[in-house]
C-alpha cells in the first residue's frame, strides 16, 4: 500500500498518511498523516455540510483574488491569500499543476511583504507538499523568528523535522508548538508523533482532544473523525472506528478519507466487494495514488486481475503527474515498484529517498526493495532501523515479518506478522493475505533458526 508523505500549505496546510499523514489542512497526497493547519492564513471556510460547498467557495475565492491581483499586483495580502487558496484547491482536487501558480503568488507576496510570517508559512507548506523538506525547515524557522507565537509557523518546523527523520528534534519542536496553541493542528501533530513511537494510547487521547476543538467547519470535523477512526482501528476498536467514519460521512458525504477507512474495515472482515466499491468511490472523489492502489490491491485479492492491472497503470500515471509537478516521490515510488514493478528500480528510488531523508519510512522502503531482490540480510538491517521508534504500523510490521521469515527467523516473523494483522487486518488486501500465507507456512514448534 502506497502512502504519500506530502503536506501542503494552503488556507490549510503543510499531507498525509499520512501519514500519517493529516488534519483538515492535509495535502491530498497524504490522506493519512497529520499536516500543518495554517488556520491563521486560511480563506473563509464553508459551513454547509454539502460536499461541494468547500470546493465552490475555494473556486470563488480564487476568482476574487485573481481579480484583485490583476487590478493591483502590488497588493501583498491578495497575492498571499491567492497562493494559499490555490494550495487549498490542490488539497481538494489532488491537482499538482496548481503548485506552480501558488508558488508564483506566494513568491510575489514575499517580494512585497518579506516580513509577513504567513507568507513564509505558505511557502513552507508548499515546500512540504513537494517534499522539499530541508528547504521547508529553513522557511519554517524563518517564519518562527518573525512570529514566535504563530502556531502554524512552528507546525511547518515540526513537519519538516519529522520528514527529515529528526524525531527527537521534532518532539522538542512539537512541545514548543503546543505551548503556543492547543488546537486541532497542534494536537494532530502530537498524536502523530506518539503514533510513530508506537504510543497509540497517547496518540488516541490527543486525537480525541482534537475532535473537541471549538468552531470547526464540517469538513474539518470530518477529517478529524477520519483520523480518529484510523487510530481506533489500530487500538483494537473497529466498531468505534466505523462510528467515527460514519459521523464524518454524515457531515461530508463525499469524504474520501472516511470512505477509504470504511474500505479498510471491509478488507479486514473479508468483504472484498464492498471494499472495492468504497475504494472506487474514494478514488473517484480524490484521485490519489494511495486510494487507487488500495483499490487495485483489493481487486487483485478478489481475482479481478484485469481491473487491477488497469488501476495499477492509473496509479503509476498519477504518480508521474506528481513528479512532473516537482514533487519528490522517491520513497513512495520505491514501494510501488517493489510491489508492482521493477525491484531494481525500487532499490534505486529507495536509496535516493533514504539518502535525502533517512526516516523510518525511507528505511522501510529500502528494506522492502532489498527483500524483493533477495538481499534479506541487508533488508533486515534496514527493517530494524525502520522499527527503531517502536512503531506498530502494520505495513512496517508486515515487511519486517516477511523479511524475518525469508531468513528463517520464525519467532520474529510470527511476532511481527501477528502484530500487523492484529493492528489492522485491512492495511492491504494483498499484504494481509500474504501475511497470513507466511504465518501458515511457519513451523509451529521447535527453535527458530537465527538470522544473525
């Protein structure tokens, strides 16, 4: 399963899975991870629960601001707000071609008002969305210098540190961020950092606090409920997760992250036809590689190979669109190639991604590419690195278990594969099926042959 780690600043934010990766301001390229909410920079949000309302409002806002900028290009506030609105539109449509005009507007705003911290927050969010994490860190720190109490500026710093693999620094920065504001944006980051370290009870508590943030628009509430649902799955409460997704969809009937969450619940129960329908709806609403790959994986598991082949090609085309718009997708592309393409290319992409950003996910991608090439002793070292924070992420645990099984380490294989399936049996239709197959092949008794 591909999880794009992208975060965008818009009237909204610096992605996902998103991680987690994601809050109401998350990038469309990261439906699962926390991302910086630029609340202070946001254009007005719709209050209607109709799914088209936020989109219509954003389009109208962009048109109004384009008119204002055309009338007076020296209006720094209008340039800034146009850039933020365009990034909001990226989030709504998953159209990376909008990065270019957003960058143009934000750079114009910076030239006019170089000391406007919100402009820098927008630029930092755009850099996060394009996976330019080192640049985003520098931009975020400059914004913090200009406005130390601006929570969204500190959020850019936190996100950049996380995506650079500098987790201890990210924890410290998150504490400083939380001291400026305790709101959806800051609590989402606290939750995600706890999740990375396998502290799911802390992550769940923080996210439950985020759901109680006052004054949220329906779209924001829906996004938080989707994140809460994901955590409830991981903490062993699928019923609670289903209720959270249902609440989100009641508020925003076309809420793609919640539809995808319901899809994973259906995979976990073996209801593949329902899962396919839900993933298809999510992908139709928000054309992200993550949703299309989940759809194709589920089609594969259901024996619908022709449809799966078509949708894997669609996912590859979507990834190429992000690349063409300047988004760095090495780690994500490595996982895709390892599972659905060329393992040698996967290794090349994974190594490039790891060299640039040695995160736990980059280490996992490198481990998986090595495993696909039969280089399991090297893969084991990188898998150990991927789990160094104590993550319970089912994808990381599945990869670790499969690598251990290939090395004959039955004890570790059983531990990690069972943990993957017990955490979220719907993490991937094909991955979960393979995890069960490997488990069934392991010897039930006797000492395991060490892989050391």
